[in-house]
C-alpha cells in the first residue's frame, strides 16, 4: 500500500511539474507577446506623433503665409485709401478752379457783350 501511494505521489509530482513547466512556458510566451504589442504600440504612437508634428509645422507655415498676405493686403488697402483721399482733394481743387474759370469766362463774356 505504501509503495503504491509513494508511486502515485511520484506520478502526481511529475504531473504537477509538467503543469508548472507548461504554465511557465505559457507565461513566458504571453510576456513575449505583451512586449511585442507594447513595442508595436510605441512605434504606432511615435508615427502618430511624427505625423502630428509634421502637420502642425505645415499649418504654422501656412498660417504665417496667410498672415503675411493679410499684412500685404492691409498695406495695399491703406495706400489705396490714401490715393482716394488724394484724388478727392485734387477733384475738389479742380472743381474750384473750374468754377473760378467759369466765373471769369462769364465776366469776360459780359464785358465783351457791353
């Protein structure tokens, strides 16, 4: 009986060792897979961050270009407003000169008629 029990105990011990070994192998495999997934995740995050950085840089360049264009247009508008004011002033001077010339002409015609 003792011999049988000892034999069963040995078999159970061997079986337990095999199960432990299998579990250790599976745990090791799972750790390896987890490590691979982490590496892939890090790589994907890096690629995403790189793409984001590139897009941000492109946007900044476009924003600067738009701001420069806006400044240029504002300057152009400002110069056009000055030109309009200058032309209005010239028109007023010409209108005044024309009125004076018409008055002088009218007076000359009156003098001539007499």
